C-alpha cells in the first residue's frame, strides 16, 4: 500500500501542526507515494475558539501550487466535512464547489458536544453512547450523497475512559447494520483510521485493531470499498500503524484497499 487517504495540514486545518512540505517529506521517507489531503470543514462547530471552516476557493488555488512544489508525492485534493443533522443539504452543496478527488464525511460530535474535549459525553453509558454515535453515522450516510468515504467510524472510542474502550459490532448491532447497509447501498467506502488504532494502543487497550465483526459484516453485505487513513496532523502521524493494519486486514482475508481520485475508487494491494 502506498496511499495515505486522510491527512491534514496547518494551512487549512486549525488543529494541524504540519506544513504540506513536512507532510510530503515524511510520506516520502516512509515510501508512501500518494497522499490525500483532507482538510477539516466543520460548519457550526461548537468550539468557536478555532476557525473550522476554510475558503474553498483559496484551497482550490493553493492546491496546484502544492502539487508543483512537491513532485515526489502524488497529492489528491480532499476535504473532511463534519456532519450535523442540519448540515446535510449544505454539505452536499459544498461537495460540488471544487473538483475534489476525495470527500470524507465524519462526525466529531455527540449531542452537540465535541467528543475530543467533552467530558459530558463520557457520562452517557457506554453502549448508549456508541449506539448514538453509530446511529448518527447511519443517518449521515443515508442523508448525504456527494461524498466518497465515511471517516473514523470509531472516533467515539478515541478519547473515552472505559476499560473496554473499543467500539464493537455487538455494542450496537442494529445501528451498525443500518450504517453498513447505507454504505453498501450508496457504494461509499469505509475508512480504517489508523490514528484511532494508535490512540487505543497509547491507552494500553487490549484490542486496538478494528473489530473484525464490523469488517466481516460489511463484506458479507457486499461492501468492497475500504480505505486506509492515518488522520495525520503532525509529521510523525503520517502512515502510522499502516504495516500492522495491512497485516491485520490480510489476516481477515482482505487483500486490497482503495484510494480515490476524481471520486473514483482505485484498488491498491495491501
Ligand atoms: Zn475527523
Ligand atoms: Zn481528520
């Protein structure tokens, strides 16, 4: 695998600490040949101390210059739209505002609170919290159409404090079925987010890899589109846990992932 399908830079993502040059140098050192840059666009985000939306026109102008200045890596122009129920229409409109190669859709909130900083959300009992989060992913996948990939379905377990941290299929099978069904019906991809794996590893979780039941269920339903993304915000983040994840996916019988260019999925052997 030579593509990292989920990365941020400080030029357009307010929480990223790396320049495009730093990102490309790190990727090159790891032998990654292709990077999707997927800057944050979180309209109406509760944390107003940072600017979570950017000027798409400015991004469109900057991107060809980045490509020319960093010829060693193929740069794919992407974006990560943050979902909230009232934003479905807006997101579908924004998807058409630029010739994006790849559009990630994600959910960073629960009950309007930022999962990264909120403590309130962790007071919701574990299963209820997971069911609500995955239920929102299902709604998001059903209601939005112009995206390509659902990013970090497991974001809800990144910053939790439960002993049993990893979100599993058995925590909320009905919500997972609804979510995976929508993905398969709409031919959208499921991202394996390796930063989520890293976060579980840092907390010494017993299971750090994605629950195999989720992946098997997706494949049993006919799902074929899996992407790999590190969600790198700093140079050390790019390609994190890629080798371990590739071995893990192969052990489940998954032999290829996809990357998107011009909204078209291209297979890549693991
Ligand atoms: Zn995200
Ligand atoms: Zn991201």
